[in-house]
C-alpha cells in the first residue's frame, strides 16, 4: 500500500494539486464538539444547513461507514496582486479572490474525479466518493489530520508550505492507505488575522461568529444587513480576504497553477456604477461560470448599494437612485440608505 499511496500522490500532483495527504475517517474526534459549540452559540446565523446532519459532519464514519481512508488534496489559488489594494478604490467593488475567476467547485471536482478513477483502476473493487463543499464534510479538520496544514486563528487552513490561499478537496475510499501525521498549530502569538477584521468577527482566537463576518453577510445572509455593520463593509461586495491576506505564512504561498482562477476582466475590481446598472439577465451573463451567480442579482445589488453608500462619492448617487422603486424591498431599502449616506 505504501507504493500505491506514493503513486496516488504523484498522480494528484500531475493533475494540478499542490499537495495530497491521507488520514482516517475517524481522525477528527474534536470536530463534533467544536461544531456543537459553534451552533449552540448561534454563530452560524441563517446557515441552517450547518445544523443539519451534524452527526455526519462531526464524524465522517457516519457519512460513509465503509470508508477506510480519506485523501485530502490542496490546490493553490494565490492571487497575483495584493487583494487589499482595491479597498482604497471606493468607486469599485472588492470581490474575494476565490470568486474572481472560474468556480473552483467545478474545476477541483473534475480533477478529484480523475484521481479517484485512477485509484479505482489500480485497485479493482475499490469504491470512492469525492467532495468539494458538496456534502456535510468538514474539510479543514480532515486536512489538519492528514498533515496538510492547521486551522489558524481565523479558522481557515494554514500551511507552512502553501500559505492559506488553498482550495481543499476530499476523496473518501474503501482502500486502506497508510496515514500521514497530523500537522501541529504554528500560529504562535500572531494576531494579524484577528486584528485586521473590520467587523470584529472573532470573539476569540480560533472562533468565528459568522453573523459578523463580511463573507457571510455578503454571500449567505438574506435580507437587510444590520445598519450598524453596513459602514464596516466598505466596498466589499462579495466576500472578504482581509484575514487571509495578512497571514505571515503566505510568504510560502505557492503560485496558482490553474490560470482560470485568475481575475477575469469582467469581475476583477469592477466599477460600482456599472454593477448597479445590471438587470437580472445582465447579471447572469456577466457572472456565468462564477460562484457569484448563485447569490442572485438582488442580493448582489444590495451589496453594491451598500458599497455605493460607503463610497463618499456623491456622483454615485445617480447609480443608486433608480433602485428606490426596485421590486425587491431589500434592494429598495439599500438604495434609500445609500442615498442618505451620500447626502
């Protein structure tokens, strides 16, 4: 099995993954307790799906009892430029790095399937399942158990060899592969990710209150955002990269191999006035193939209008004014809020 594992890892690297490690499906015993504490505190906000099938999330053996190994794979999406630079361009929208190119779910899953098919061909009778945020699987604890990195104080995976700009994928299999050693925590006394958070979304190191997280507020949260939090969003209209961007371990970040993760001309730092003019059809066309498309035009426009209100540019008032009568009540209220701020 050691030779099989070595060849499996070489196959994964040839497919474009930057690292692959193996753990057992029962190697994350603390995950269930951490998940329950997160849910009991209400930190998941409107993400009711996180409270569903908690037994599966906390113990992958409940998800698929026949699985004997979990192959965790990492793929880099390191940005070419500092993602925080756009925060100073108040007439433009800041979009999280991971969403500026093609949807990683599609790209990573295709590669996972090819690696999984290789394993099945090598081991007749083997069974496999692949996951990329597509099931109640806790990828980050599994990745730490497999030795890919550790969950940093910002709760994202950090690696000494790759930084924290990585996508994760998982292959569950009935093949019993040799395990890798888990990775230890190397955050030390650093607080960079905690201190930079615009909304103070970390009540303590290693704990995230999603209800205050800009990524949650701009992507998962439905309806109006708390008026007290809106000014803190700045020009962030889809996600937030602040805590990732300041991690000192990014000095070891690996260059992204997949060119389709690079920012497209239509998505990288777009003008807010241009985005405010998008109707539903134009929104769908512009963000086709992007994860942004899934939140829909109304929620996206809500975010754009908050950014316009935070811009301090009275010239953008004309971009917000037409939406005072928008059929969506949240959009109309966001337009009124933006105009009040600009006046």
